[in-house]
C-alpha cells in the first residue's frame, strides 16, 4: 500500500510543489499535481523528499499522457534502484519519450512521423527480446526481412536509428555493447534524374501564363535553380530574406547543436526578375512568405506542395505532349522533374562553368559530398597536358 505524505510535515524537496491537491498517478509514491498552467508528476521518497519526474502544459492532452508515461517509468526505476528495462520495446519507447524530442534537430510533423513509423517497425521485430540478447545476426535478419518486404533503403535508416537507441541503452546500463555498429547494410539503387536548365526554364515560362498557384510553383523552380537552395529552404522562404546585397536563407540541413549558417546569393538580373514576378499576385494576398498559398497567405505544407506540384507537372507535360493520358505515366516522362531535382542541376551548372564559388554555392562542409551526390556532368572536359 502506498502512503500519502503526512499533513503538517515539511519534507525536504528537490523541487517544490505548491499547496495544490496531489492525486495518485498509478505507481506507488507517484503523485500528479494540476497547476494553473502546468501538470506535474512528483515522486515522494520514504524520507519525505519530493522530486519532479515530468511535467507538461495544461490542456495539451498528448503531452500530459507522455509525461505520465515518463513519470511512471522513472518511478519504477527509482523503486528498483536502477534503470531497468525488460524488453527492447520498452527501451525504444524510453528513447522515444525522453531522448527523441531533444536529440533530433528535425522536430517537424513529417520528421516525427517518419521516426515514429521506424520505432513501430523496430518494436514489431525486436520488441520481445532482451536488450542484452541483441546480436549482429539479428540486425542482418532485420535488414533481409525488410528488403524482402520491398523496403531495403528504409531498412538501412531504421537499423541506424536502432543503433542510436542502443548507444543510450549502454548509457542506461541495459546492454554492454552496441551490436548494430558497422553492419553491412542493404545495397540500394537510387534513380538519378538529370534535369537541364532548359527544362526548368521552359516550365517557368509556361507557368507565367497559367493560374496563380502554377505561377508560384514555376517561380519557385527558377528561384531554386538560380540560388541552389534546397527545396526545404525554398518552400517556406521568407520575404525578410530579400536584402539589398542579396538573398539570404538559413541552412535547413544541420545537425543538432550546430551553429546556424546563412546562405547568401548575390543579386543577378534574372534573380531580381523571378523574385518580382513571385511577388506579383493576382489575389493580392499579403504574406510573409515569397511562395505562399493563394487562400490565406500561409506557407505550403509538405503534402500540399507535393499535390500542387504534381498537378502543375501534369498540366505542363500534357501541354507539351498531348499523347500522355495516364497520370501515373507523367512521372516517367522525360520532361518531369521535382523541385529537389533542381538543386543538383544548379550545382552541376556551377561545376561545369568551373566557377570559383562552386563549393560555397553547394554549401557542403565536405567537397566530396558535392561531387558524390550533386555532380551530374556526363562529360568531363579538360585540356591536354601539352
């Protein structure tokens, strides 16, 4: 039987709850306090000390439920005297609740849902095992099983994610070593789509004569080619980034804790023209975003952008090639490209020009990354030795 704190006593506290009513929270000595703005979970030790195990904003039901789970797990660990987890599923859930929100820089809806899907796949395969029983063979079995299910590339990312979880498992004294470091991952063949400047320019010029959302996408495609920015940087691009000396954007790809890096592109005549056309809207919507939606002036969501882009591509390709009738065949058409295909085309153009600022344009810390993933030159030209 759990005991409530005695009235009239003044226990020493590591965190001090106010005089609000404490409720039992499902684990002995764990109590819940609902404050004016925060829901807190306290563990009260036998000697009267009080420790806050988790808290969440009042009114956020999902956050309160997650705080309850964290508090209950920590309370059980305190009662056992050590951090113990009975299965890999519990270890993954502990990492998901306590580490994920601060470990990964990408806390967008898409990023969290992608990682959550990986957690569920990993728990379905490894969940009933004990952490100390994991071996490299189990990792290879997972890679093979996921490859046979048609997801070899996704399996590589998931097993890498489990390796990160296991690093924390060692820290929590749940396992002695990480068996998933250095695994030979599945071989995958990624389709490389080569996009030309003429291709982007044709789509841009076609879009200028179309309805507003198609014009917005066409301007975004040409803006991406001229700046070399990533698609994740272009879609939510703010007008505040348009300065007198150039176009500025915060680099979207950086690891947790890395310094924020700014990319600057000096103005050119064509870049000025594209930006002006992007700002000329028939609907007169006022928005802080350069490539805003037509209704509320908000930034396109990832899925909304993809759907609108697909519609624009369908309309453009059919205007150029009336023989294309099946929507599914549009993505296989030579004229088709996505916004993420435009950046490699821009980097390739810089490399082909032997521009002195080609590597600053690509923005990679390691030039090898530029050549490995963004150099799409089919012909490598050079002068003779003599």
